[in-house]
C-alpha cells in the first residue's frame, strides 16, 4: 500500500515539478513522495555503501542523513522486525558498520525490485 502511495506521488510530482530540468523534477518528486509514509524500512546510499534502516517518520529522519535526499534508494512499509529481517537477509554483505552493506548484486536486485513496484527507475550502483 505504501509503495503504491510512493509510486503515485512520485509520478504525479514528476509531472507537476518538471520545469525543463529532469534532475530538479526528480529531486522534487522524491522529496514529496517520501514526505509522510509512516513507519518504513529505508535503503540509502552513502559513498560506496548502502544503509538499511528503519524510521517512523522518514521526512524527519532524512534530516539526520549525512548524504543528500537523492541517496534514498528505496523504502518499504515496515517496522523494526522487518529491518532486522533485511539485516539478516543481507548479512553476508555487511560492511564494517552494523547497518551498512556492500552493494552486492543480490542487494541491488532487491532494491531495484522495490523500485520497479514503485514505478521508479532502477539504480546502477
């Protein structure tokens, strides 16, 4: 359900925000689409790693990210239990920090699967 809301918001906001600059339209659409989703598990990219985290309010949580909004790769509705499942699922790719993972093909494929269900273009990492 939340994925459909993100997808609908993303597509609507891209159309409304397009001012001739696709990058600006994309940033604005992402910002608005992720605004008020409720509890989610998120995937963000920072440097060469991907963080899998949880937030009850992604709009507020993103303010704490050291990377920019474009670094949000995907979000899925979920709680801390789902976040733990994701950590276990991708444990073999865990980097030196607890919630940070190397962008192995399995993780990137999972993220792109989420993005596809959201009607958001895939990422190449």
